[in-house]
C-alpha cells in the first residue's frame, strides 16, 4: 500500500517545486501514474482480502472505492484549472496541497485495517474539505456551509469514537481482520441499541440520511468544483463504506434497529427527488439527487442481504462517477455565465453539441438507464428491498420515475429548446473539458462490460 | 519595569512553584503557593492602568481565599490524622476532601469558581495572561497529582463536567481574544481533572499539550498585539504565514484529528470508557464541540476570509518585527503534527 501512499505524499514536493507553467501538467501526469499503480488492486480474490501489512489491506469492497478516489484526483485537478487561473502562484499551490492531503487521507481511510485509524483519517478528511469550501468557494454562504458541514459530521462521529473504544476494550482489538471472528453478546437491549446508534449515526450523517442531510446542499453548492467533485464522489461513500465495515460487529441488533432508518430513507428518497423537480439552481439539483441515490444505498446496507450489498457497492461507484460528471458539467456552465441558475443558459445544444452529448450521457446514467452500472446497482437494491418487504416497491418505483423526470428536466432545460439571447458569446468547449467528461464516462461504460469488480464483498 | 526588579520577581515566581512541586510537607506546599501568588501581583500590575489594578485585586482575593481554605484543610487534616504529608490524606474524612478540592479548583479556575479567570486574563497584557494561564496551573496540578488517590472522584468529575460546559458556553459570546483563551483554559482544565482520579499521567499529557498550544497562541497573538477578533482579521495583510499557523493551532486546540490536540481527548475518552464512565465521556466530547465553534469563528475571520483592510495593497510594508517569538516553530510542530508519535507520550509519568 505504501506504493500508493508515498507517491501521493510526494506530490507535495512536486507542486511546491514546480514553476508556474508546469504545475498543472506535473500534477495531472503524476496523479495519472498513481492511477496506473492502483489498477492492480482491482484484482481481488473472491472472499479473501489482500493484506499488505497489519495496518493496510485491500478488499473487494475497498478496492473499487480506492480506485475511484485515485481516479478522481487528476479529474479534480483538470476541472480546477480554469477558476484558479487568476490566483497567485502560492494560492494555486495551497489549493493543490489541500487536494493532495485530502487524497492521502482518503487513500489511507479506505485501506486501514484498524478501526481507530479509520476513524482518525475519516475525521482528518474534514479539515482539507473545510478549507477548500470556505476559502475557495464563491459566495458568502460558504461560511455557513463550512460550519454546517463540520459540525453535523462531528456531532455524529464523536459517539462513534466512544463506541469504537468501548468495542476495543470489550473485544481486545479493533483490527478488522480479527473482528470477523467476534461473537457478539447482546446482554442488555438498551446498551446494545445505544452502541448500534453510536456506531451508525456518524455514517448516517455522512451519507446523508434524509433528516440529517441539511449540510449537503449547502456544502455541495458552495464548494468550488474540485470540492463538489470529491464531496459527491468520495466523501459520501465514506459513510457507506464505514457502515458496510461495521455491520459485521453490529449484527443481531440491525434487524430491529434498522426500521426507522429504512422508513426515513424510503420517504426521503421520494422527498428529495421531488425537491429536485422544483429546483432552479443547477448544483442544488445535483446535490439533492445525491441525497436521493444515497438513500437507496442506506436501505441496501441496512437490509443486509448478499444482493443488497452487491447493489450498494455498485451503486456507490456508479453514483460517484455520475455525480462527479454532473458537477463538472454544471461547472462548465458556471464558468461561462457565472451563475448557477438553470434558466439563464438554455438551448446549449445548438452552441456546444459535443458538450450536449456528455450532458445526455450523464443524465441517462443518472436516471439508471440499462445497461449502465447505475441500473445494475439500483436494480439489485430494488429487488432486495422487494423481497424484504413487498410494499417498498411502491416507493422505490416511484423514486425511479421521479429520478427519470428530474434528470430529463435538467437535460431539456439546459440543452434543448430555444436558446437565450445573451449567451451568444460563450466560449466553445475546451479540450480539457471534453477530456474531463470522457474520463468520467469511459470507466462507466467499460464497467458495464465487467461489473464484477464493483460488486463488492458478496459476489 | 526595570530589569533587575523583573528578574527578582520572575525568580520568586519560579521559586514558589518549584517549592510547591518538590515538597511533601503540606506547610511548605502552602508556603510555595503563597510565594507564587504574592510575587505575581507586581507582574499583573505592570502596566499602570485601572483595569490591571482591578484584575490584580480580583486575582489576589480569589487566590488568597483559596490559600486560606487550603490552610484550613491542612490544619484540619493534621488534627485528625496526625501527619503532614500529602500522600496520606484520609479519603473518608469528608470535610478534608471537600474543602481540599474546593481550594485547589479555585486556584485553577474551574467551575463554580471560574468567574475570575476571564476578567483577570482580560485585564492584563497578552504575555502576562500567558503566564497566568500556563505557569500558574502547574503548582495546583502538581499538588492534585500527588494526592490523587484520596480525592473524592464524584465531586471532581462533577466539577470537571461543569467546567467543560461553562468553558464551552461562556466563550461563545466573546470577541476579546484573551477572554476566549480564558474560557478555553477553563474547558481544558475540566478535561484534565476528569481523568485525574483514574490515570494522572493523562492529566500530565493533557497539561503538556495544552501548555504548548496556549504558549503558541499567545505568542502569535503578541506578534501584532492582536487582542480582539477585529484586529485579528487584518492579520492576512501583514503576515499570512501566521494566519496559517493560527488556523492549525486553533484546530489542534479544538481537538480535531489528525492534529496532536486530538490525542489527549482520545486517551481521556479511552480511560473514562475503561472505567465504565461512558456517559461522561460522550457528554464531554460533544461539549468540546462548543469550544470548536468559537475557534472556527476565529479561524474564519483570520485565515479563511479576507477582511477589508485600510490599505489597498496585497501585503503591508512594515519594519522588521521586533517582538521575539521564542521556540515558535518547534512548538507549533510539536503541538500540531505529532499525533503519529502518540506512543511516545506514554513515557510521561
């Protein structure tokens, strides 16, 4: 694992010693090389895990997420080039340093065996993200967004710290490889329920669950493009990953404790999708669609069947790529008209046809069109929830319908129809932007041919 | 103040604390505390303003009351147990244990005897405030660490919890930086005392890290004599590096991983959980978030936003700074980046 971590840490000197003309080139090319080194991790044995040391391991659950994280860094760097053009050199280097430190923490989080190490790095990802949102965001609301983001996550995760320490004291070790063999005693219902809640709430806030999702629209909307991309694609999946890891020790209680959360998720799915139908702000629409997709993932993880785990993992990877691509598309709009309102830039297909192709593909994957992996994820989750209880099909089916509605709404609003008169002077698409979109889309399409690698633990 | 006088006074302060720390006879401990208190009064009134005089008076009255209570407890203990050592206080003697805790927590500035801390810290200059919040804590904590087996843990835990609450909520409405650091001191004292009856070496660890962070904060604030949040918001113009250091130090003081300030909170929560005190650990951890909120407000106004300044240039031209900042760089590194070295701190005992 050090072969990935140490090059990522070494990206710091690469930035600080490059001169002005070379920083973007150096950063992007070296992070693409790190991608190349991470690819062999995807070769996972079925039930087992690759244990690199006592501290780091990679599993069939963590390797797709790890791959997503390292794939996203060059994309984030490419996407940030435009809005950082006018900043001074030191500030550019600081921004990139924040991105790299975030990347380093994320890589270590996804490969940690010891759960306390996972916790420390999980919290450590908050600081660079906070700095990116509040320092480089564009509107006044970014301060409030940063506070909401920090405090929602911290209030959820401090009980997790206490719970993990309690588990370590009663079990003896929090090393994930050891915990597979733990026998859970459910002595007193109150304390085991509190333990379950303490462990799960941190990840529920991170996912986010519908009632605790207030930080997400604020943070996603106010963050600059790299911040939005990493938030939507990876940081939300930290919640799902944590829940998937902890379900092993939480086992008998989940059957009872999961009910209120499943209900909140099913209802929240429909609510947030419906909010998307009435949004005027493009980034806010994509943020609420993230909440809706993640609610499906929460339902899948709480139901704990093999198919639902497969669907959860596939949906996490698919949503990561799709949501990040949508944010990049929204950012390409924002860079041209400096506004996030959808209404102000319509009929773009006449002006930027290639970008319209990417918009079409992103919207189609967002609404879970076959044969993309988004559909595979959602289908597995919906089938598992149907077998868990027949009535859920009403909610999940309605959600799929409303998802299709708002995705097509977003597509037709921005691309089709008559153009507005004031956008006659927008610049044509840069090659950088087209590369960005294709690098999002190509993994999505290629994974359609072999979704086995993103199916996770129970394939 | 003339240098010879300052030297004598500083040496006396040092002697007082040292006398307390090395003695095992209660009378000498009390004498050391008194020497310390009396010799810090001229330091508090160094700049001759009415505010400083008021601060010195409040400090004197509170500390003298605490010393008198301590003397009462010492004599009472001598009367009932017949000996004057610190390690043999009878924990069943309720009067002794109660008044001992009251006296020592009054010296430290913990709730419900915390009212003097913000006002005294605000009334004196930045460096004197640093002396007050760092050096003055050493003597009472050393006494408490010597007698930790005979302290009534219920009362101490209650006082600690209240200190964490008051330190969190009290600092929320402040803009004066010295008061913010005073409330931060109250909250950190709460964390330190919570673990005293279970594992005193963790009190030492928390004290060490807190001392480093407070010294850094005061030194950085002293560089441009920033005493309010408003003046702090102009710091980006003069020295952007200091704004970054303030960001990291305040985040470490708030206890965010992966900075070193997280380490005391982590091990204290671990020890409390080992002793089945899970509710206390959770409540204290969540209340520490209040502290983090007002640190975040400071961080917002210093490093993460660019406030409008009186000048229009990117960086203000200024003379060479004359204020010395001793040990700032190693202290910053020690107090923010050494979480991976946490097993080293187990050598503290």
